[in-house]
C-alpha cells in the first residue's frame, strides 16, 4: 500500500498492491474503494463505500491493511 495523495481536507488516497485505489476520509469516517466495474450512470469507475463508520483514522488504516492482506496479496 502506497500513499498517493493527501488533500487539504485531510483525505488520504492510497494505491493498493493490486493497482486499485482506496480513499480514507477522516472527517466522515468512511473508506471507499475503486471496483473493477464501470458505473452505468456516470462515466468512470464504480466506487464501493464500506458500510460502517470507523472510530478513528487508525482503525481505517488497519482495515485497509487487512483488506490488502486478504484480497490483494496474490497480485504482487
């Protein structure tokens, strides 16, 4: 996992080991992922939002690390 951008609002965008990006949003406490599917309503990728609110940024990062370990480790 590699940090690619940190915005002025504190949002953190990372590139996972399989090439997909994920976003950590500390203000709203959500994590979002780019999927392989195309969005049928708009041009661009379909974005998946994790259906739970995290307590803090540490929990969001731990979730991303666990996600990468489980789903992206075979693609490195």
